[in-house]
């Protein structure tokens, strides 16, 4: 009989493996790393799409202006140093000399200026808010970028890594249709690995950049990102050594403890701190029956979040009370309106809203679309279907691929409920407010305001937090913001997510900062005494 695991048991098992591992003193260069990438990205550049698979992949091709260490502190990357003016309205970057794009062209301040003005401010799902107050960008020379803000933007420094502010090569993008530029899917970056091939549905191959600015790195010769849709197949590939690295809780949660106890594998929980992930349900407010807040409240009361965490996510999370996760203690508001499990209250609210049970006991028939990132999300949809059926709402759970899902939710708005997760990041302005800011509704920009929420008060709070020079004031504004959105309830926070990575025990130094899952593997290497051979099925060049 299956024995349900707990996160504590899993982490204890992982600790045993880690405690027994012997770390070699000097990195050994060479080797091919096979990493599992699931689902397959829609696009290979995070500057245009911030989906998790794209972020995990593209950080190896592109650098950011900065990196983050294990204490959230900034480290130099493409920018060697930076200064902020006393009034916090001018941010100056001094770029690294001698950096080249993978085609050999020099990386300069013109690339940063062009990307900021044409991508970050106009297209990037998160940066439209972060850089929205930029009035001008000066480039006095090839290695200096001076950004002028009409108001302070303190959150900018929380999102300047490759995922948050990916710089694109101006010479390949200027004057083109940016969203349909062919280099979106054959990317040319400045990062430690060079794009070689994308065999759709099979693998993406990167090779070592011999001209990388961080001398001696990367250590690996090659990374092959394999597309493995089936969760059981991912577990088998890791167990057999056919893959050596897989992020975002890649295996069935029931298999995690068993894999953690195998000597050839280890589980790693570090590297996710920066993303502050939460799982939620977007309610399409364009649907007439969801315009009444009592109906949205009824949905919240009908879902047992504690049972959802235990049954669907095996305890790898924490019931969410707000879109800001509780680990962001500075910003988290514990006193927001709560919707504890109460199906009787849900039924009463539905009755009040005029959604009476029909002769067959049904009040409403709706569709639910879940993020197609694996079985856990499918089970999430099925759990919600069962919960809502008990209060008289019939739910049809629909499956589709990622491009269809994102277009349906963020473009066509052809859905009722949507199960999705967002990264909240280290500042709510970076990752949380995009889910509620009215300006992004219906623009077919994935991972923004899927509910269609439009609130003048919420928008004002977001804009005030964006421009405030006082962190204390920003904290107070974000707490008011949480009160507003949890009262209006355009989306239903379900779970604060706890991800883990499964990797080969012989793979070293995979975590260098709090944002590692969206950072490069330039520091990773195989132990010289136990180097894993390249997967014979992977392409060799």
C-alpha cells in the first residue's frame, strides 16, 4: 500500500544524501549535461516570454546586467558596477568591456538602450510596470547606460538578472517585427553557452562559449535539454542516468522520496527563493455570472485549500491567503479577507446571487483550463471540479498545449476558470501586480492579468508603489493592495508552492544564488571521479 510522503521526510532523505557527498576541491572541465525541460518552450527568449521553461533554458544563452547571490545581494555580470542618484531617479550602469555576442559582434550600451525602449517597456510582461516611469536613456559611450525615471523605481534592482531584464542584440532586432523575429527561436546571446539546434519535440542543444567573458567558464562542454512530457518517463530517465538535471519538481510527487534515497541522485531545494511562486485560479470577469463578487466568494469557500495541498500536492506547499507569499515577510499582509473552507456558505452565496440549483441539482456549467505543465496541474483542475460539483457547479476540465492555453486565456479570453502559477519574485511590483494591473488585459501577453480585473483603486496603489521613494511607504501600499484584491477576488490564491530539483550526485555547484533556477549553469561540473557520459541518444557535434 502506498505510504504518503511528507516534505519533511523528503528533505530528511535529501539531507542524508547531501551529507554523504564528497565535494571535490577543483572543478573538472568537460562533459555533457542532459537536462529535462518540460514542457517544451513556446519561444527561447525570456525577454519576450517569461514562462518557466523559457527562463530555465535561456539564462544559459543570455546574461543579465547583474546576478544575485545566496543573500539576494547584487553581483556584477554584464554591468561591472552601478550607481543610483540621491533622488533615486537616475540609475547608471558601467558595462563590462570586451563582451561579445555569440556572432562575434561587441556588446555595447546601444543594445541595453534599444532593449529597454523597445522590449522591456513595451512587451515584457513584468518590465512594462518596472520601467514604465523611464523618461529617457542616455549612452554617453559604448560602456555606460544612464536611465532617467520620472519617479523612483526601487523595485528595478530586484529584477536585473537574465530572466528579469534580458538584453537582446540590437543588430538582429532593430527594424523587425520583434515578436516574430526568427532569432527568438535561434537565440544569439552573450551567455556561457551557444545555441546550436532545436529539434522540436525532442531536444535543444547548447555548446560551450569559448569566448565567454567569465574566463574558464563554463566547465561543461555541452547541455542537451530533452523534452520529456511524461512524468513517469522523467523519473525513469533520472534514475537510469539518462538525464542528470531536472528542475521544478519534475517527478511525480509520490516518487520524490524514493529517488532522494538513491545514491546516484540528490534533491536540491535551493535556488527557488527569488521566484516566490504561488498557484491560483483566475476567474474570467468578462463572464456575466462571475461579475457578482458573491459568486467569486462562493468559489473560494467551496475549495478546501488544506486538502488541496495534501491530496494534490502531497504537502509540497502551503495554503495561500494572498497573492504575496508569506516568505516575503516585509510585504505580506496577514490580515486580508479570508475564505476558509465552508461549502454551506458557498451554497448560500450562490443562492443570494440568483444561481439556484436546477431540477438536476446544477446551478451553472463552466469550463476550466489548467496550465499544461504536468500531471499536478491536471489533478489540480480535477480537484477543483470535484469541489465545485458539491455546491452545484459542473466543471468541464479542458486540456491543451501551452500555446493554445496562453492564447485562450490572455488573448481570446475564451475560458471561465484558469489554473496557473506565477512567480511573485522578491518585490510584488516585479511579479504579483502584473496579475491585477488593468493595462495588460486582453493584449495576448502571457502571464499577466488573466482575470480581466479592472480596478481604479488597485491600479492607483500599483502606480503609487511604483513611484514611491520610500520603502516603508511601498510596503504600506502593497498591504492596501492585498486588501483590495482579496476583497474583489478576481483570482483565488490556492497555494504557496515549494519546488525541488532532482540531479545526479556527481553534478556539482548547480546553485550559486537565490535565482539559480533562472540563472545559468556556468558553474556546474561533473565530479572527475564519477563523470556521467553523454546520453548516446543526444546529438553530438
